[in-house]
C-alpha cells in the first residue's frame, strides 16, 4: 500500500508544482485583455459615391464591424452549429465537445476540433500557433478570463468580426461581400452555411480557391443545422442543391478606381498609415449612374477607335512544348503574365486551320473563333503576314464576347482617353474616368495630363473679344493670311477642312471652328490681352504662349481645368473650384469632416460679365446645333446643349467640352506618347462620342435649361450683342479689317 501513497504524494507534488508554475510563471505573463474589452478592429478605408455605392477599399484586411444585434440569426446559427453548439451553456471550456471530438478522431470520422468559440477568440487575439503545454495552459487561462470579463454575446461578436476567412477577409460580413457580393442579411441558407464552414481551414475551405472542399464542408454545416433544429428537412434539401455563384474577389459597385485613388491620397496625407486601419468612410460627390456610364463610354469608344485603325498582332508568343504537362504549364505561365482587362480576356492559340482558331482561356476552356470572330484580325491570317503580326499556335491574343455572345478577336488599345463632369454651379465632381484602365496604367489624365487644347480654347479668345467690342454678328474675313498680303509670312495657318468662306460672322466662325478667323480676332485684340484674360477661367497663364498660336490652342490644360473653365459660361460668369469629398466618418459613423458647399453664384466669384457669359452660351449652343458639335444635339435630341470640339495639329489630341442643365463635362482622347491619331480623326470623331454617351445618362429626366436675357443685351438677326456697341456702331455691326496679315505670328 505504501507505493499507492507514494504515487498519491508524487501526484500531489506534481499538481502543486503545476499550480505554482501556472500562478507564478504563466499568470503574470498573460497579456492584458484590452484587445477584447476595448476591441478596435483594423477596418480598411472605404470610399463611396454620393449615393452610397462602394467604389474603393484600402487596407491589408477586408473587414467590417457588425454589432451582434445586427448579425442575422441564420448566420449565428450556422456558425454555432459547426463551431460550438453549446456556446451559450458552457463556461468557456466544453468538456463534452472535447470528449466527442476525441471519440470521432479515434473512430476515423470527420475530424473536428475541441476549441470553443471563446478559446478561438483567445487564440486569435493573444496567442501564436505554437503547439506546447505552456501555450495550451495560457489558452485555457485566457479563455476563463475572457468568459469572466465579457458576456456571451460580446464574445460571439468578437469572433464573428475577427475570424479570418481567406482572401484577406476577416469577419463574416466582409466574407459575404467578398465571396457572394452580398450583405449578411441577403445570404441564403446555402451561402451562410458555406461561410460558416470556412474558419476551420480558410485555405482549404475557401470557396474561391477550392469550391469542392468548401462544398463538402458546407454539407456538414447544413447537416449540423438540421440536427440542431435550425432548418427543416425541406430547407436542407434545397440548400444542399442550390447553385452558388462565387465572386472572384471583392466587388465594387461602380468602376471608379481613379476617384478612389484620389481620395486615398487625400486621406493618407492627413492620417498616414492609420488611414488603412481606422475604418474611415469617405463619401464623394460622384453620381453612381453617371460614373458607370462614363466608364462604359470611355471603354467603348476607345475600343471603337482601336478597331478603326486595324489589328497590330498578338501580344506575345511562345513555342508550345510537345509534352502535354509542359505545354499546359507554359500556357498557364503566359496567361498569368497577361491578366484579363475587364472583358478583354487573354487566350493562347493552341490549334488553327484556315478558317477556325482554337484558343485556351485561363480557366482551361478551349474556345473556337471563326467567321466574324476572326474578321478583325484577317490581315494576321494572310500567308504573307509579317512574323510579328501573324497568328499561329503559341500566340497570345485577346478575345471578348460580342453583342451576339460570339467569341471575337480583339486587342488591348494603345490609345487612352479621359472624361470628367462637374456641377457647373458649385464645382463638385459628378463623374471621373482618368484613363482606359486603372490597373494597367494608374496615371490620372483628368487631373495630371497637360495637353494642348486645340480649338477648345477658342471660346475664351472670343470671350475676350466680346469685351473689346466684338459680337456674334461681327464679320471677319475668312481668307488664308497669305492671300491678303504680299509679304513673306513666317506662319500661314490653315482651316482644317481647307475651305475659306470670305466674310463670315464670328458666330458662324466659332460654330465651324475657323482657324484663320480665330487668328485674325486674336491679332485684333492682342495676344497678351487674351493670354492675361485666361486666368479668369482658372487657366494657368504661364502654360499658354503670348503669340498668335494661342488662338489654335498651343498652350496646355488638363481636362478638369478645361471643364471648370467651361463652367463659367454655363453658370453665368462665375469661377468654380472642383471638389470631390463630401464628408468623412469614422468606423462608428461619427462625422469627422463635412465639406462646406460653395455658395452658388456669389458676386465675389464673378469673373466675366453676365452679358458676356450669355452671348458666349448662345454661340456655344450654335456649335452644338449646327457646327462641329452638331452630332450632340442630333443624338441627344436637346436644344440646350452647348460646347466646342478641339483638335490639335496633326490630330494629336481630340477634345469635346460642353454642358447642359448645370452639368459641364470634358472628354479627351490621345496617346501618352503624343502622336497623330489619324488624318481623318477630329474631336468630333474621338471625344464627342464619349461625351454624348455619358451625357445621355447624366441628362436623363432633366428638363431643358433656358436662360433669361441679361439687361443691355439686344438681338440682331438672331445674334446677340452688347446694346452699347450696336448703338455706337462698334464691332457688333462692322467688318473686322484684317486684310494685312501679321508678318510675325509670335509677336504680341
């Protein structure tokens, strides 16, 4: 019997030593519970449109914080049924669950863990993945301390918001958006069960990475929910068969990457790295429907231009190995180097005949292209086609679905484009597309591209001329300068169409974008006078020449600068300053910043006379009615459109700037490495279609705008003028005599 007492004494001694170790060594080393009692999750910076559509998210972790009372019972039941069925009954450690898990493991059943929800909270917040007895003891001690400090609902709230669920996603609310593009409240039973199955092994049970394993885990969750009485047999049957659509990643509600990046830079400038963890929400002035229309229009019209100018050949080539495995590896490697660009998908040609091309997509699907599907690349199918152009097995091409859902060959465009629209009254952004694709090229053309404005600068020259006594009725000689002088000219500007109409009214000259007339007007008022007039509209005078080439737009502007300038004509003569951020809130919705909306039409911001703005508006409406921008009125069916096309020398840049109903917008197209867009391309063919397609959405449901006639403005044969100029017999009723052409175009 002595040995029994000896064993008992030894056991008591060991227990005593263990207790001493726990209380004197482990307990003092336990971390503070502040991380759970004062929970501050790392919530990313999120950016929204004015109508609450998510357009950007920045942070290492995708995470939302949802209070426990707002988490649907369906989601809670799904999680508890598979992770901790007795959560509300045990004190943190479930000995029943531990015993059951051990039994299942010993009998070879589906492996289950014994960790309770509270134990998982302790591990996730405080412990490493090290497997050791001291670490397990710490876990147990922390578990009891958490149970003592927090209510069950608080513990479950921590778990539901903190747990990692794959794809950089933490918490079930973010997982619902990442995998299903839904809120928690919108999840079906099948979707909730699939999410509940992820925590055990986020890498293995991630539906975006391994759907089959995620499906197996989902069925286990559904069976447990059925057993616990959370769903019926009918619901189980329906949910287990439901076809789920898994998103490839976090989905945004509108294509506004350039806008989101502008916001990120602004917030980071103030809060630095904390910007990405504080849960800041930024609400912009962007209109979702208009933004989406702008994005689609830029993409569609860039592609249309690219199609007009022919196929340039495959993006890359590889030699296809004969070994099947090596062949697939080579194809996969090439496809990974050339990712999809929205609907422009990369594909590798694996086989082809004279009429049919077979190409493999990144999904492994092999598609066939023939007939209309290869028409665009017909020059690359010719026997004598250059090697870099010719299509052959191993060539990487781009494909997309056409309007009839047929696969067709296309290509990544080299040209770029931009679009921006503003509220002409207060300067707030309504839509902004900084380029064809943000992921390919993050340069924001709207705010950072300084380009020659071409003829889109002419209205500002004409506005300056109005102040010098001109009117829309003033007649100017539209004759080539060299035809009106016997002197040797250093510069002899031409009209784009090569046509000259002799005496022509200033209004008609602007509508038809007559270059020679604009130069004659500038000569009459003085290049320095016109250049010094430009800052009224927000232009940087230092970026414009003090010579006669100013009339043809040889200076430099950005698209947003040009939009703000045209807003002066649209709003009756007031300068605006573009602004984007409407308000900023913290993670709990507390207001951190709210923009003070600029007062509309305050006299201190007036930069041109109301009469000048009215008359310029009348001339710009004529441009959109009968001039180079006539397609706008024809296609939109409105009489209140106003604007001006712009094409630079050799068609390097194409512009359209215009407005209606207090919305002012600018579209631009060009190459980043400036070169001609083509001899038959103009602002009307390049930029105007982008403007029209977007403004169709922006103006939908808005009545046509009318403007009241300011005092001291009179009409002469359908053309407006300052009354005093007509009364005095000024330029309003005379012909501008500029038959003697300037010898030096660069003279002021």
